[in-house]
């Protein structure tokens, strides 16, 4: 008898090589952490699925050095401009909304908020780019390898995996396991994670097809074309056309009622379905693939249980409205990756790992709820068109045909379309992730507000929608240097190079951003970096400074004084804001770093009490 293979040993077992698992694999490999990433399939995603890639996610790719690689194979932001509602491509256009920050009303808000632009990149094109980056950092990616079971042991985690080509089972022994294994997560099941919400709220078909619709799109380029004909009072109407490649390759998203039976997925039936919303029999349609999926509204109550973590769809499942699925997943990995690296390198204690759930679960909850609300908020469009359950097709068409003759109905349609800004121009939900956790040193004014919503920063607005009386948490991004906020973006010049403030931080290390005067911070950073054995660099940002705030944008969005400093984590989150130089910068910085890395005891002479004393 052949002896069983010897167990593999690693620090982190990442289960899943979708957008979440691949991003995590890339971060861990870049940080020099020993990890194995497994996926049950022989390749990365084989169909388009998710596609909207927002600015925060592009910033993650910027940090990993692959932003340009992603841009090179993506459809650019300019082609995402129009959201079109029509009876068919060739038929009556009902309404149009400029989306994803491309319209003149919002483009400035998007441009000022980030160095990166949103793009449209289908998942089967994106995943190989991240996988290539992970491999280039030295990641160990194992395809056709399935997690069968896993259990926590006193030493770590013991996982049984099966090679799907040979059927052979083997053990992987790891310090930590991350369930990046999608909506049917085996890790969630094995470690008994609990979830809140409902599954199976709707059934959908994704029909991936070729159809040259250039003549109907090049004067109104967009990502989503919503077809509205009577008799289809679903969220996606008679079918939503999602652009894969301008304007010849698409995913047609249709919903159906399983109570009426499963849909006919023969090529003939799918071509007929597609042609009914093209409205031009001369356009040839060729089906590439069809898949079914469900609408869920579910989030894990905790993202961590002992040595097991959930990330991506394993932790949150929601409709694709707002395009937040892949984005939230990749951002989970960005939050978790550096924390695992820090713990495994001995730069942090276990407490830091707890902050992953504290920080990302409220984001998941918010995203899941927003996406579901956006689905419900599409109802008023069908109502404005005069579609009602139970009406005949003739009644529906008659109602639609009378739409533009009635000023009250036109007004109703405008309001229904404007409501869609909460789905298609929701900069606040795309960028605004404000963390409250044990790893964030609260500002003095925060002490009474530890329980505040993650969506409600309180510093003054800069660059918010000009028409808004007050910033809307979902529509507007409010840059802030308050602890727990993502470092705001401002363009600065250094050594005749134009850089974003985001380029001064990240790459797996910590950064201390200082004001106009050094105030002893550089020396403090060097001392603390040596004592705690962490990578901690400094960057001085001010008008006329080393990083020259020539556009005085940093001055507008930062509350840093000349002698203050911001401690920025490897994931570009501000962990500590020291508005003015404390009496002893070294002690204050040491104490802040200890809180931010979850350390219970200092490695040098200071303790957390020092922070309060030193900043007084
Ligand atoms: P994802 O599901 O992508 O990857 C899971 C990984 O885990 C895979 O590599 C799989 O092989 C692996 N795995 C699972 N079980 C395993 C096991 N036991 N052992 C080993 N490996 C295992 N979102 C959106 O924003 N817009 C959209 O239009 C769509 N459309 C869409 C269509 C369809 C058909 C689906 C299924 C999903 C979408 N989504 C979407 C959701 C979007 O695809 C989703 O949010 C991301 O793929 C989540 O990425 P993850 O990496 O978390 O999971």
C-alpha cells in the first residue's frame, strides 16, 4: 500500500483563488509570508461575473504595483458613462443616467477623491492579472485542490484537502486558515460561523454572448443597458445587458421565477431571449455560456473564529447592485493581509487579528444592506413606466406609450432615475470605510463616539457634491484625517515627480506623515522602528515641504498642524492622529504603535499610559 503523502506545513492556508484569495495570496507573498492558496477549480474564473472595479480597489492594485496591468486589459472609465433604459437597443430610449462618476455633475468629486479611476473589468480577465502578480511575488497557488474538512488544533489548523485530478487526499497544517471560498464556503461550515440575513431571494441567469451592438452603443457608451418591456416586473426588467467588451461581447442578466419552472437554456431559447431586447433581427447572437445564480442578503456575524477567518463572498453575499461584490472582497483581503503578515513576523499580537472582524464586518453589513436597498429602489422605475403585475402586454405598452405626454409621469420618471444615483454614483459607499476598532487610537474628541456609524465621518467636507446641502454618507465621500479613516488623496510633488499621498504609504510598511516642521518625528520614528522591529518610514507633507503640497489640497483636507503627525498603517488607514507635537514624540509614537499592532506590552521602556502622558 502507498503511504499517505507527508503533510504540508505553512503559515497561512488560503482557501479559494477568486478575487479575494488571489489578492490575499499576493499580499502575503509580497510580505514574505509562507502561505498556500488552494482552489477546487483547474483555472481562475472561466466567465465574466463581477466587473465594476471601483477606485478603492484600484488603489489596492496600485499598492501591489499592478494598477497599470489592470488598466491595460480593462474597459476604461469613459466607456462606463451611460446607464440606458430602453424598450430594446433598437427601440425607444426611456431614460439615461451618467454613471460611475463620469457625468459632469460628479466627475470632479471622483477625480479629487482618488489617484485611481474606476474601470470595467470582468472577473475572468481580472483574476489572471492578480494571479500573475501573486506568482511574481512567489505565491504557492494550487489549482484543482479542494478543502474537504478543517479543524483547529492546539498547534494551529489541520486541513484535509483533495487533489481533484488524482482523488488523493492529504493534510495541510497551518497557523491560520482563511475562507476565501465564496458563497458556499466550506470554511464557514467547518468552523460553524453564523450568518444573519436571507438567501434565495431571487433566481437569475447570466447569459454570456457575442452580439455586435456597436451601432446602438457608440453614441451612448455604457456598462449597463436596462431593457424594459411589459410583463417583466423584475429588478432587471426584461434583461440587463452588461458590457464585457465594447460593444461586441456581453452578459445578459435575466431573472426568472423558479415557481414557474426552470427556464429553457437551449441556445435557441437564449438567442430568442436576447433578440427580443435587441430589437434588430439582423444582429447575430452567439451564446458562449449560461449560468444560474441567486440573490442573497447575508453577512457573517463575525469574520474571525480563533484561527479561522472569512473574507469576500464567504463573509458577505448580496446582489450585484452598486457593483460592490468583488470590490468589498478585495478590500477585505487588503485589511486582513498585512495583519496576518504582522502577526506571523512577530510585529503584532493576536489582538490585532481581532480588529479584522471589528473593522470589516460593519463594512460588510453596510454593503449588503445598501446593495439590497438599491434593488428595491429600482421598483419606482417600473412604476413610472406604468408597469403593474397582472396587466396584459397591450395594457403595459399603452401605458408606456403615454409616458412622455404626461408631465406628472415624466416628473415621476425623473425622480425614479435620480434615485439610481444611490446605486451608480454612490461615491460615499464606494470609498467611505471608516474603522472603529481596538487597533485605532481614538482622537480625544472620539472618546464619546466610539459607537458611531462607520458611515458618518464628522470632519468638514471637502470635495463633496456641490449641490448637496450636507454630505450624504452614501453619495458623498468626505476625506478625513481622523483616526480610522483611509488616508485622503492629494497630489504632491517630490523630486520633480507627481505623487499621490497614497503613494507615500503602503507597500506593506508603516508611514509617519509629518507636518511642516520635523519636530523630532524622524528621530522618534527611527527609534521606534528599531525597538519594535517594524518598517516605519516618514514623509513630510506641506506647502513647500519635502512632499510639496503645491495645489494646497492637503492643506484643505488634513487637520495636521506644522508639528503634528499621522501614523498610517500598511493598508493606508490612519491609526493615530497626533495633531501637535507631544512633549515626548518617541514615547507617544511607541505607545500608538503598540495600540495599532495589538501589543499588550512594550518591547522597550514605554507602556500605553505613556501615550496619554506624552501627548498632554
Ligand atoms: P469567488 O466565488 O469568486 O471565489 C471562490 C473561490 O473559492 C474559487 O476559487 C473556488 O474555486 C474556491 N473554492 C470554493 N470552495 C472551495 C473548496 N471547498 N476548496 C477549495 N477551493 C474552493 N458581483 C458583482 O459585483 N457584480 C456582478 O455582476 C456579479 N455577477 C455574478 C454572477 C455570478 C454567476 C456569480 C456566481 C457571482 C457574481 N457576482 C457578481 C459576485 C462576485 O463574483 C463575487 O462577489 C466575487 O467573485 C467574490 O470573490 P471571492 O473571491 O470572495 O469568491
